[in-house]
C-alpha cells in the first residue's frame, strides 16, 4: 500500500487533469470515497472531475460539495472540451467493468496512455490499472482514500472527513459487519477528530428515508421466503411492485437485504430485485459461516465474503431456483 501510494504520488507530479469514477448504483462508500478523493486531488493542485454512470442517491446528496457529472447528462461536452484527462482514478470498483457505461467513452475523454489508478478494498479486486492501491483488509474504499490523504500530507478538511466517515459507516453496516475492525474504528475516530459529526451523518443517511421505503419494506417482509430448513432467507421484489410503490421512480432499496440475514438461524440472506424484463440483481449477505462472495462469483458477480452481489438473467422463478441451488451448495 505504502509503495503504491508513493508511485501514485510520483505519477501525480506529471499530470494535470484527472478523471474520477466509481461503480454503478453507487453506495455510501462509492460516493463518499470518490468525492473525498476529488477534494484531495484539488488540494494537491490538480483539476479533477467525477463522471459516473448513475446518480448519487438522495440520502448521500448532503455529502456532495460539487455535483459529479453523469454519463447521461448533456454537460459532458464542456468537461471534455476543456482538455483530455491524463489520469483516471477508479474508486471502490473491484473490476474495470463495474463502472458501467463510463468505460465506453474513456478513450474519447482521455489522452492515449492515460494512467489508470485503482483505489479499492475488495478481496475480489483483480488489480487492474497501472497503479493499484488495493487493501482488502480495509472495510471501505474511504479508508484507503484516507490513507492516501494522510501519506501525501494533504489536509483532511471537515468536508472530506464527513465524506470519508460516511463511507466507513455505510460499508461496515453502521459498525456492525465483521469488517468492523480496530483499523476501521480508528479511522472513524480520526475522521471525527477531523470534523465529521457521527450523529448528523447517521441521521442524514438512516433517519430521513421516504415513507415509501418503509411501505415497501413492509410488503417485502410480509412475503419473505424461508428455504433450506430455515438457513436461507430470500426477499423478492418484482417489477410490478416497484411500479406500484415508486410510480415516479427513485426507488432506494439499500439496506433492505440486511433484514434477511438478521433472522435467527439464517446463514444466507438474499434480496432479488427485477431491473428489466428477465433481468435481476441479487444482493447476498452472510452471517459469516458461508462465503457469499464465492456464490456471487459462481454467478459472474463478486464482492466480499459476507456481502456480495451479482446480476441474473432469465425467467424470475428460474433465476431464483438457480440462486437458491448455488446457496444450497455452500450451506454448512
Ligand atoms: P450490494 O449487495 O450492496 O449491491 O453489494 C455488496 C457488495 O458486493 C459490494 O461490495 C459490491 O461492490 C459487490 N457487488 C455487488 N454486485 C456486484 C457485481 O455484480 N459484481 C461484483 N464484482 N461485485 C458486486
Ligand atoms: Mn466499498
């Protein structure tokens, strides 16, 4: 880590314009880590812009000091007209393809041979890029960004501390998952020292959810399925239910999967939601005895040992059967 940060620092000396991006459906760590990395690069005197595939979810907008550019927006032309990027920084993406449609245009936005930097904490990270600053021991990408800021001697402003704290908080499931290490708590503590307000951040992220979120949660809990003699819990969200509860879009399902694995006796919790005709996303959580990353990888996804995900294609009952069979094969 220290060596790769040094190499990053050396590479930075030779570039001016830097593009940052993160994974599709950004979570708190993706949003907080990417915004903080941009702020740090600006403190280092660089021009830095974020372009991402999906919008910042409502509950993380309080972290946004300057809005990132969205691939779907028409404002990208002016960003690129100002000059091509000489470096691309990927934050919280275990593989290049996780950043979605941003990947298709990198060639148009960047100079040839632009340096690719991979800042992440996923065990499944394939170390893509010219410089990989990847630490699977870290609970969040935000902690890796924090390490970079500290090693480079850049000041951690209260705004950066808030963005990074949000990443640590959300990726440890409010300091509840097994990745809640001494290091994660120490980073959180130092971020509070630097100006992050734990109660305010937790309130914004967890205590200001729209009523519709709880209506949806109620429906999903009422239809929760228990399989494999109580060891697997599965929640299924159909396209029809999404349309009924969120007719205007803007659905937010982050955290719903946690309920599946908070049931006594359940080893694996799965949340499957429809994202298109015959297309689904699955989120998987484990109590720690079953490695859900391996289950997700068997289905072309990835993630962490206790929290992973994948995309699935096919008819809804067939997709669920495939997932349940994969889980069954890994149960103790
Ligand atoms: P979530 O269930 O919250 O969407 O994702 C849990 C974890 O698995 C996150 O660390 C996320 O980055 C990872 N993950 C989710 N879906 C995928 C996927 O399709 N591919 C890969 N490589 N990782 C995923
Ligand atoms: Mn993360």
